[in-house]
């Protein structure tokens, strides 16, 4: 079994997508279960990174080896990832600012302390 | 198994372990630093995918800027109540775990069922006469496509820049929109977090 695995190619598009799905699931679990708002935001970053991995994997495995296309088609996925990283940075800044404001109000970053809208 | 395979396996294992640590450790500071450590293997995979510029951006923006933000906020608010006191809610944890596992299984099923490597050959801009012929050949014998060879000189700053700022079909509008978004986010963050303006 190990020798069969050694012959196989591991670094494929499918395996990269599986890694990204695993990272996304871990991040989703973290977002759903953590009580600390800070760690919720951190899990969110893991999910965003998994999505970036998917885009780069598709771009790299399926588009880069085809010089017949013009450059926008071939690097489009990587440009997407640049935009996502920029938006993630903006999201982190605003999210952490909201967190600081909430902490000033309640002296806590526990999600259970922010249930005023619950009926 | 060549060098890239070994690199991919090592980085994937490292990234998964560090991500699990990030979502499971109690201390927020430890979580922040495992998250920083998680960004590096992902950047290495970007490198292996020959997205060199994105690997650098990943390290600079995520491991640099975003994590500095996180650690600064941790220092500012100094959460004295650790999560050790949190009451266990095993039902909700189980539900979340089931949700995450189901998502992963569904994605695995989708990835392994639909042959992703095969069908991009037909998407190539074939001349009009050959389109039908190649479609028929694919239906007859969907040969397992070899993994695409990624050439080393790809995804550097030059290629990304050419794609971004091409005069005719570049992404200049999107670029400007994102820059306005970042400006608004920076101003908004200051307005939100500052005590008195």
C-alpha cells in the first residue's frame, strides 16, 4: 500500500481541493463552536484562506499551462485571490474595531454576552 | 512521488494540524500564533502552485498585517476571563461537528465524482471544425489526463501586473474599487474603535 502510494502523484488538483475543503470545514467548526469573538474571527480567516487555496489550485492546474489564452484568462484566478486578500484585510480591520467597541460596552468578548436581540 | 509531492504532503499535514489547534486551544494568544504558523504552509503550497507573488502577499498581509491587528486587539482588551469557564454544550458542539463533517464529505464526493482534470481540455478554444470531433472523442474515451505541469515562471509580479493593469481588458476598475473599500474600512475602523473623535 505504501509503495503504491509512493508511485502515485499526490500533488494533484483533487488533493489540493480536498485539503482546502478540510481547512474550510475546520474553520466552519471553529466559527460555530467558539465562544470567544476573537477566535471566531480567526476561524473565519482560516475559511477565507481555504477558499483562496481553491482559486489558486484551479488557476494553476488548469489555466497556467495554456499559452493559447490571453493573460487575463490565465491569471484571473490569482487576481481574484489578490482581491479576496484585500477584502479579508478590510474585514479583519472592521471586525476587530467592532469587537473593541463591544468590549467597551460589556467588558467581555464572550458571544453569550451579546444576546440582547434574542427574544 | 517527487519533491513537490513530499512538500505538498508535509505542508498539508502541518496546515491541518495548526488549523485544528487554532480552533481548539483555549488561550486566544496561542490561537493567534498557531494561526500565524498556519499561514506559512499554505504560502508554501502557493509557491508549489507557482503562484509566487500570492505566496509573498499571503505572508505579508495575513501573517504580517492581519496578525499584528489580532495581537494588538488581544493586548488592548486583555481578556481576563479565559474560556476555561465556558459551560460545555455538547449538543451544539456535536451539531457543529456533524455540519463540518457533512460539508467535507459532500465536497469530497463532488471532487472525486466529477473528473475535474478531464473536462478542461474541451474548454480550449478549438477551431470550429474540431469542436465536435474532440467532444465525440471525449465521450468515447475519457482518458485520465495527466496532472498539468506547472511551469516555474508563472504567477510572478510581472504576470499579475500585466493581467491587472492591462489597458483594454485589465482589472483596473476592480482594483480601484478594492482600494476605495480598504480606505472606507480603515476610516470606519478608526471611527468605530476610537473613544472620542
